[in-house]
């Protein structure tokens, strides 16, 4: 196979230690504890995490009927692909060839996709390039804690045995993922494929054999899970562009270590990788840009408003990554750790317009509060000058691959006894427009 000239010039294959991780990797859905690539849910709500709100029919009054009607797109996502830079389908089939269907939020709809096309044996032998699509995200994506963006294909769990992993495997078509800051120079994520033999035209693969290839997670028929990608693995601090390159799964295309990549091949119609959405997690944000404000009436969007009546104003909800339209307060908790008072709270490291201070006082009297530690513009907490608190920060997410929501604990090592008072002070400041 001969890649297209554009890919030769502008693509750099990243080789990192993470790319050499041995399997098994994550399951196709609902595998939050996977240490390598835990799938990220596209939806959440009362019907369960990862359960997509999908239009399934209209009633007698032509009103829509939804599966999982009270769920919503996961608020973890701060931006989505909004522009198609280039789309090159590799075959001449006409269904599912509208690249605009890859833009905007995830839907969980298996038909809301653009196909990259399939190469048959003759096309592969002649060096015809596989299909590809390049998208620009609405906001920059930075290299923060954990997964920075997520790709959704329309993979589904196999219900019949047509080969490969058989019933229970995922019928999902795979693609290489490349990223770029400038839209010219792209870096490819290191990938692994350990599928031992040919899958067949409509067989399935075992997702625990695949890593860093888009398409290994389920996103259809009521389930919505995407594949996470962490910019640490390609050594970039920020990107704006994502390119997907289909992998014809006959085994002649390889992963970053030279293993053959196998997936359902040959497929037709919506052949090859089917892209549904690209969602950004690690996009910098200010309060005025916070997507959750769009769900509020315009009169309820002030920072000090509390439209859901849960006792936390919008600014506190913003800082703690909770929802201003759903009663879900997340107040700090206090405890005694090794004989010293400590305070624990949730914060979002993507917020660029906040200063968060942990302060202590022996009495709560005005003028007695002293700052122990500070985080500015989402950065890690640091001790205040002359102070030596114990600071601990870990991921607060239920999904192991996600790390931008942090659980922070600050212990006042200078308290004279187990008695003391601690508080979290949040200040919003103006961020200059780029």
C-alpha cells in the first residue's frame, strides 16, 4: 500500500512508551476502570451513563418518541468538530458521503455518520489510498490530565457469528488518528492491533486487542461510548485539527509496531470507518463561554444566580463541574488528617478565568483568614508564599481515562491543633480575548 502524498509529507508517526503497552485493552462499552483506554460515555442522565437519547419513532400526533428520553449529552465535552477541512472517500459508493454529518455533538444514531469508504483487494494492490477526513474543532484542545478528545464511530455489538470474535464482539471499523496544531503538520497516535486472524466481511473484533485506533467502542442502538485520545502520547501541547484515516482490515495495513490491523473487511455501502462525532474534553473555557449556560433562561445566567435552587450559584457550579440546571450541590468536605484539619473539593482544570484559594482561620473572624494554597487559571495548586500545606490532587471522574475534573485536598499543617476553620475562595477574573 502507498499512502497519499499529503500523508507522506505531513504525517509523523509518534513512537512512545505508551504505544508499546501490552493488552488486554478496554472492553467495547462501559469499562470505566480500564487502565489503558476506558471508553468515554457520550450521554448521561437518569437512564444510565452511556445510554443515548435517540429518536426512534413518532406517535399518532407526530410527536417524537425517544429512547432514553431524559438523558443528555455528557457535560464533560466542551467543544465539538465544527468544520470539515478535507474529505476523501476511497470508493465510489454514494450512501453516507456527507461529511457534515460528522460535525456537532454526538447523537448515538448509527445513521448519522460519514463513511470513509472501503478498499477491495485490487485497490489495495494498486496502492490506492484509504479514505480520510480532516476536521477542525470549535475550540483548541490542550494537553491536560487524561484523555483530551474522544472519537465516536457507529460500532455495535455483534448479535450473530459472522467470523472473528463472533457474538459479543464489536462490529466496528477502525481508523488511524492524527492531530495537528496548524492543520499542516500532523502526528499519528501510536496504535496497537493484536487481532490474531482475518475477521471476514461482517465479522467482529475483540476490542481488548485494539488500542489507539478509532472505532473500537460501541456507539449505536441506545449505547454511546467513544474512544479516548491523550495528547501526551504524541507530545503536543495543543491541537485544533483531527484527521481520521481508514484502515482496510485485510491485514496489509499495520499498527505502529508492525502488527497487521484486522477489522471487518470487505464491507459495502457505508464501507470503511464511519465517523459520527469528535468531542473535545480538554478545551480551555471561561464562564461566559461555558456550554451549560445555554440550557438556562437568559435571566438566570448571572454568576450569582441559582436557577436550580440547590444552594450553589452558577459560579460555584461552574467551578465544581456540576450542572446549573440540575440540583446537584457539591460542597467541600472537611476532615482531620493526621491530626490536622483538611478540606476536600472538586474543581475543573479547564477553567481559565478563576483563582481558587484555600484559606484557614483559627476563629472565622474577619481579618483572620490566611491563604494556604492557590490555583490560577486551572493550574495545579501551589502553596502560598511562606506556607507548607499538604496538597493532594487526583482525578474525580468515574472513568479512568478522564482526568480534567480534579479532587483536591489541602491540609493545614500549621494548625496548632485538630481544631481550625478552612474555606475555598473562588474569584473570577477577566481573560483577554486572543
